[in-house]
C-alpha cells in the first residue's frame, strides 16, 4: 500500500466514519475494494504481457542481431575516424 502505515489507516477510517456514517462507509469501502482489485488485475495482466514480450525468442534474436550490427558499425566507424 505504499507508505501508508497502520496509524494513517486508522485516521482515514475514523474520518470516513465521521463524514459518511456507518452505513455509507461500508458501501464506500466495498466499492473501493472492488476498484483496487480491478486495478491489481489489470496491472497483473499488463505485467504478464510485458514479461511475455521480453521473453519472446524472436524479439530477443532480433535485438541481438541489431545489437551486433550496431557494434560492428561502431568499430568500423571508429577505425576510420582514427585514421583521418
């Protein structure tokens, strides 16, 4: 939950109880819980898709090939600049 500790949660609950009352606080807490659950599911799905892309062998091979191309070009370019 980030940097929110037990004391901060108690203060938030007391303020919510005073402002909303006991019945509405329960409904609001339930809705917030649902929203947090949905957010976690979406974030988890995004993280899984990103992990799948990172571990995709075809993308990794393409990145390695491009990396080799850049490295060989830098060596060739660097050698020609030293000779000038």
